[in-house]
């Protein structure tokens, strides 16, 4: 069986444990063409491929779905893991700005507290208009930002506790319209 992968070495198993992953994140791509293995892994939602051609540096045979050596590129693995882990994609609304903010989180309550506490975009009247729990929260959030690109709004710098930041996730769109965009994306990915 190619998924979940059964052909893992002890070192690879330990690597997975260290990364907080299980073999359910790994597709067995041994003997397959790289592009075929990548497509098959994507289909089942695996972020790693085992039995790949050895990496040049250390001879590792675990690759990310994007083709990086997993064991040499912990950051890439972490990024994929975050991208494809479940969470909420939310639409927040400020009446004062008449704008939406979209984002993803695993903790809506905490996120709302932070939006208000940091005065995201220069205002503190944020409410969560709606949110949906999805398998790949950061991925869907990224797709939503692309969809909403034409609605981008400007806002004031805010302090996130460490730095002053520009609010890059503000949109001049009604929350109900933004929500329809989000539902479409969530449906496509289901
Ligand atoms: Zn390597």
C-alpha cells in the first residue's frame, strides 16, 4: 500500500515524531516518477513522499511534496504542515472602517481578542462575522487573499505586541460578499 507509507526507516520514523507528524502524512513514492508521486500525494493530502531519490547532501529519501529533502529542510516541512493543517478561516468586520479582515486561526476567541487589543488597521471594533473550519486553513486563507486582491483597503499601522505592522489583510468588501468567496473556496477544496 502506498498510503499511508509503510516503507519508513527508523530514522525517518523518528524524524516524523520530532516534526509532530505520522505516517499518515507520507505517501510511498518508491519506484514512481517524481511528478506522479507528487500528484498522488497531493490527492490523498500527504505532505511528504518516501522512497524518493536520495538527497545530495545526506542521502535522505524523504521529500516534501514540493520536492525538497524533508530532513534537510525542516522549515519547509513545518510550512507545509501549517499550510495543510485544519483550522478556521474567518471574516472579521469593522463597522468603523466598513472593511473586512480575513485570516486563519485555530482559536477564534483568542484571535478576536488580538485583533481588538492591537487595534488592527487602527480600530478596535472588530467582530467575527463568520468562520468556517477547514482541513487546510492556511491554504484556503491564501487563496482567499488572492480572490480579494481587487478589494484591498489601506489602514493604519498597528502594534502587534512586538512591532508596528501594516495591516495587509484589510478589504473594502461587505462581509457577506467575502463570505461567499470563502464558501466557494472551501467547497472546492472539500
Ligand atoms: Zn537531505
